[in-house]
C-alpha cells in the first residue's frame, strides 16, 4: 500500500481476533516475527498486523532522513489501520519499532488500546551515540556487520538491507526527541 507521501509500505495481516500491530527493530522486517515464533504463537487469538517499516524488508527505501521522521512513520501505520478498518490496536514494538510505538502513544493515542515496548526507552541518550553507528554504515554493510559482530542468519538478514536507507533511518532515530509526555500520565495500558 502507498503511504501519504508515496512510499510503498508492505504489510500482511494473518490471524483472527483482537488486532495486534507488531513493529520490528532496526534492520529487521516483519519476517522476524515469524522467525522467532510470535506469529505461530499469537495468530490463533489475534489478527496480527505485520508491516515492514519504510526502508526495511519489502517496503520502499527512501534515502532522505526526513522520510523516516516519526510523523511519516505514524502516517504509515494509520494508513494501514484505515485500510483494515481498525479503530484501535494493541501495539508491540521492539527497538526501532518501540520508537514508533512511543510515537503512536504520543501522537495517535486514540488508535492505541495498549502498548508493549521492548528495547527502546521513551527517551534516547545524546545524538552523538548514533554517530559511530552511522559511520559504520557509511563504510558499508559488510563493515558494519563485522563491527557489530553479526553472524549467521542475523548477518544474512542484515545484508539484505540498503546501507543508504539504513543510514537515513538511523539519522532520523538520532534526531528523535523521544516521548515528550510524562509516563505516569500515559493513559494507555
């Protein structure tokens, strides 16, 4: 499906029941949820919305960091939810997907029934933390995979990405200010 800004976003929605949006981590894709057994374990009771975030998997890979800003990524989710005629969903976000989950909680809370976030705090450290990661990617996927100690199937999946798209995505993550609200005031379970 095409997003509001014309970026093609791939998604599937297997299963029956309560809708659960599952957002993968950086350099991953919706197939990660299959690989780790989540789909087999959850699809009998949930309609799983598995999307490849822009720049990842089978979605388009823009090369401008602005394309990966939280408002654009939220828009991608809302287009999918509207296409599926879903008012509210539970969200499970991991790492980069957790960033998007926090964004949904802040900017589209009326569409979020509950929130599970792993591997991503509501606020990130200083942007300088990401400069080394971006520098690794600028040297190429092989170099970054070696620096990050990736091996086996994890390295194989990583090598399917575009270094330039991952750089743009990482630049947007670096520039994210984090969830601005108070967690104690968050009105989402």
